[in-house]
């Protein structure tokens, strides 16, 4: 167990994971050099890296029964770029929420961001294939933020200053459902409450079955 203690000089700058306001824009921040320099890598090498990383993911374990591959490599420089960017965004009040992408990948991060507020959902369109890697890959140095549409320009300026990619992928909705399209094809459309129930009660149900 690792415990981390930090000091926040201004409590008003606290960023929580929950989407709050319908109509807010959802942005994927990516501090990794993989995103910035992808044009220097061949499609075959990218696909191979995704395949190795996805094989070690929660998605691969639960859906495919596969525990293999290599966990995504940690890029400390990319992590620092992202953290510095988030600190700057918080200091300027540029974003409403922020949630790191880790276990479960992008899809789980989006679902968790919908859970904390009732009657809040999200509509997402991801222009990356294959869908499994885009939604469930667990590569680090990434974060989901939400913010008012009028602040997107300021966010993009700050992100560029820190060498962080900022891609608009959707918006917060007033309907409590999570809808995700990947390359224009629907991959998920579910009520938030149903997803929350699975997320919150799966361990208890598993133990009761045993």
C-alpha cells in the first residue's frame, strides 16, 4: 500500500471526477509522446503495441479470459507534462472536472465520471480504431476533463504550452445514459444507473455466489 499526502494551497481549486453540467464539453488530455509523435511510428508497430497492452487489461481478463501481454509502459516525462497541465488548468479555473484514465480504460473512466451526479450522462464519439483498444486500453498519461464550451479555446492554449494533446470527444448530457460511438458506430448505449449497479455491486454478488 502506498499513501500519498499533498498540500493544496487553495481549496477552491479542487477538481473532482464527476461531470456536473449538461452541455459541458468533454476533452481527452494525453501527455504521451505516443500521441504527439504517432506519425513517426508504423501502423504495424502501433497495432502490435496496442495488442500487447490490451492483453494485460481488465477488459481482456474479464471478456476474453486472457491474462498476457505487457502492461503499458510508464512514461514519466509524459506524466509530468500532464500533471503540470492539470495544475495550470485548475489554477485558472479552466475545467470543471478531471479524472485519470487507468484501470478499465477510457470507457470505465467516462462511466465513473457520470456516477457521482444524478441525472447526468455523456455522449461520446471516439475516432480511433479498434474499439477495444480505444475504449479499454489502460495506457497512462491520459485524463478526461469537462468544461464549459466557451473555455475550450483557453484549455487548448494551455495544453499546447505543456505539450499535451487535447481532443474533444463529446459532451455532458442531461439524460442519465452513457452513449459511446467509435468511428461512427455505436459501441455502448446504457443507462448510467445500470452501469453504476454493475460497478458498485459486482464484488458482493460474486462473493454471494461462492
